[in-house]
C-alpha cells in the first residue's frame, strides 16, 4: 500500500513538472494535433513557425513525457450500428484493493465498454457502453452483472448526445 501511494505521489509531482514546462508553442502544437491528429509534421511546423526538425523534436518530447498519449480516430457509432449509449453505475460488494483490481481487470476485457471511471460518491464505477439496441444492451448488462464483485447496477439510457469533446483546450 505504501509503495502504491508513493508511486502515485511521484507521478503527481512528475505530471506537475511536465505541465509547468509546457510553453506557448507546446500548447499550440497540442491544440493543432487535437484538431487534426493526421496533420503532417511539415504542416504543423509551418503553422507554428518552426523548422520541421525543431517541430518534430517538440512533438517527440511531448510524446516521451506522456503529454501525448496516442493518436486515434473517432468512429461514428450510429453509422456502424452502435448508436445506443448507456451509462451504468456499478457498486461493488466491497472496495478492497483486491476486489477493485479484479473488477478492473475483468471490465477491461469487455469490448462493448467504451469508458470506465472509478468514482467517489454513491457508486464505485461509472461505465459507458455502446450497444446496437436495447436487446444488445440487455446481453451486455447480463455480462457486466457477472463481473467479479458486482453488487448493484443502475442504468441510464442516453436519448441523444448533446455534446462530446475529445480535445482539451490548451491555449
């Protein structure tokens, strides 16, 4: 337990140091890449008024520091037949580290789960699943109810997505 807390503290200190090192150019790079992750290095360099090699060094430094976690595309859920978003509050039988670790390992294997957040409050986890329809969701729910340690589940069906952001404003 102590080593886990020490690792978390060390990571928090390191994250703060990286955050404080980000300058105006780094923030502009992050804004531009969040808007278009497929932007070429040459186009990015031109937009921020740096040479391509200097720009590439900055991007590499941001990647190595963990500021840039990766590059992803976003699939239109409705177009591929997964338009039903359901948010599920999950409470475990106990909040022991072992029980939570077992649950987290198991939910990572559930491909219909799009997000899973450990929460503070009335329930332990908030999960978002993408389902084809309510019958599909029922099958997903049955699978989730059998995960290790699950005591209670409460679901809310999203009628429509009003806002969804993937970019964090940097500048």
